[in-house]
C-alpha cells in the first residue's frame, strides 16, 4: 500500500486567529531592536522568519541573532494565547476533515506551515487539532525562509518516521493562499487549495491549484479532493 503524505497549512486553512497574531511581528521587532516598527509587511503564506527578515530590512536593521528572533516570536505568541483562545477558532469542518483523514491507514498527516514549530503546536493545541496530526513528519517556519523549501524537509521527515518514500506523486499540500500553491508546485507536491482565507477560489485556481474547495465544511468533498489529486486508484476509497 502506497501511503499519501498530507501536509496542512494552519492559519487561514485550519484556524482563524481573528487578527490576534498580526501584532506579533511588529511587537517582536520592537522588543528586539528597541524601535517601533514603522513599516507594515504582508504575512499571508510566508514563514515567520521571512516576515521578520523583511521587517528588519525595511527598517535598515541587521545583525540580529536568529536564535533571539525565534525565542521572541515564541514568547510573543505565548503572551497572546489567552486572546487567541478567546477570539480565534478552528475553521468550520477542520476538526472533522482531520479526523476523517487520520482514520485512513494510507494517509500520513502533518503540517507544512510558516509558523515556528513552537507556535504551530500552540495554535493546534488551543483549538483541538493536534491529536490528528503527526508533528514529527511536518515542516515549520524555522526550517527554511522560503515556503517551497519546506516541502522536501517534510518529505524527508515523513520518510524517516514512516519508513516509506514520498515524492511529488504522493505528497499533497492543503493551503489557502497563492503562496501555498506556489510552494507545492515549486517544492514538489500537489495542492488542494481552500478559499477560507483572504484569497478567492478564482485566485487559487489561477495560481495553479490542482483542486479548490470553498471551505472544509463538507468532509466528503475534502476526501474526494484529496483522493482525486493524491491517492492512487490502487488504494482503498
């Protein structure tokens, strides 16, 4: 039986943080530099370290220890955890889709996210999503600056965990932004895009997604999309 590696984006795909996390980056910048962040940067579909790199560059800051950046980003989210729990939510259908896919013996299910691992695990834990995912088989924002580079990282980790090979034919990324789609296409994965974030279904199709869903509410539709793009006909349905 050939196993499918299914990699989920978190923000905008599985959870809605109600903008709580947007303040994390300028606050981290101020703590690390002693200066307020005067310029805003886009964050959707990016790794956390890439976001911080742009903030530093736009303010002419260099030489900040990456370890300090990582620690501060984790500390900032930890401080916001009560607010995130109060106003954020798992997106409709997320728990049901994860549970249904986790029940399949031919699916290995983890994350491919721009979040640092500590931040990813905190968010997933807050909304009851962690139990259905294998964190050891995923890739995180601390593993590479560019999202596409996370795909081979996840494949290597999943191969080590499951003792099976994963390639572009049996790796599927599920995300909500054109950057997620691009990461799959460049990194070597098929893509199921979900128009649950800021990007429309039309934008996700134009970016090259293999399948597009309006949201995750219809569990059967999610399974059909995953099966269509990533499960071979020899696997049980």
